[in-house]
């Protein structure tokens, strides 16, 4: 028991120490089959690799398959758009650098130009963890992740221009989920299964509801969490919002702002 508490305490301490927001360039152009994720269309990528480092803007086309037996790295300013009906499988870790973008997976009802998941979902997999350090954003949608998802800092800042989202939806995460210090238009954690803890610290989203004018970010709903759900310093405070979601099912504790969700 004490070991588990120590691990959680160390996780929170690490995120608090490292959470520093950064500014990054806008994501603005349309990628075939997906939303405006990368700053330009870039080049398609598929095939099998031992380790892979993405350069520039790359996308995985519908019907294509990208296999990485080791680690996948998306360095500073690069972008990988797999919000398509392509298939991505990474046995190791995915590392996302400063100002970089990772879009991985696509579930029914995901919205974007071309509506790539109108009638079909993908099942992208990551054997290890997703580790992001000051990313511009990540779109994690319907993925199976064996390890943890850890994102520290990043985003374009507390602004609607550029309008940058950070959605974490319908994933199965074998470890912890930690997002700390991200700042942008909208952030949400919806309909995920997380087998350890969810920790959300000092994240900012400035979107407001067009119907009510109320803050419409930090939507944390319909998640099933085997550990604890911990939220401090987020703006707006963690809420169910207008997502239509239900309160989270949490086996451990609900702490901070997340006591109400």
C-alpha cells in the first residue's frame, strides 16, 4: 500500500515541478481524411520500422499501416497525423517534443473534414507509454496504451487564436494518465478506461459555451478509473460540462476539483 502511495506522490510532485507552458506555432491546414491537425499536408508514411523519428509533417492514409517495433519519436515542431482509417502499432514508447503534435486513433463520431470515422473506428496500439514534453497538442482517440500517458506543459497558450484542442477520448490506458500545465482552447478527458490514476494539474482551456457563455473546458466525464482521480489548479475547474457525459467511476479517491465529477 505504501509503495502505491509513494508512486502517486512522486507522480504529482514531478508534474508540479515540470509544468511550464510554452508558446508554439498554430496548426492550420487540412490533412487528407482528417481535421486541420498539421501546419501543412506533408508526406504520407507507412511500413515497418525498428525505431522511427518523424521529420516535418507526416500522415498515415486510410488503409495504410505503420508498424514500429521500438520507439516512435516526434521531435520539436514535427507532426504525425493518424486521425485517419489507417493503422498504427508501436511496441515501445511514443515521445512527443516541444511544439510537436501527435494525432492517434479515430472513433465513431469523431469530427473533422471528410469525417473519416463516420462509419468505422480504428484500434491503434502503443505497447509502452506516451511521453509528451511541452507538445502543441495531442489527439488520443480510441487507442490501447499499455503504459502511461504523461504530458507536461505545452499548448499555444490561453488563447482561442489559434484554436487548439487537447482531447483524450475512449482510450484504454494500462498505467497512469497525467496532464499538467497545458494551455489552449479546450481540454477534455472523456470515456476512457484508466487502470491506475488520473492526475490533472494546472491545465487551462478558454473555450466558452455558445449557448450559455459559461466556461466549456476541462470536461472530465464517463471515465472508469481503477486508481484515484486528482485535479488541482485547472481553469476552469474540472466539470462534466455539456459533453452529455456521466460522473466518473473511480475505485480510489476523488480529490480536489474532481470531487464533484
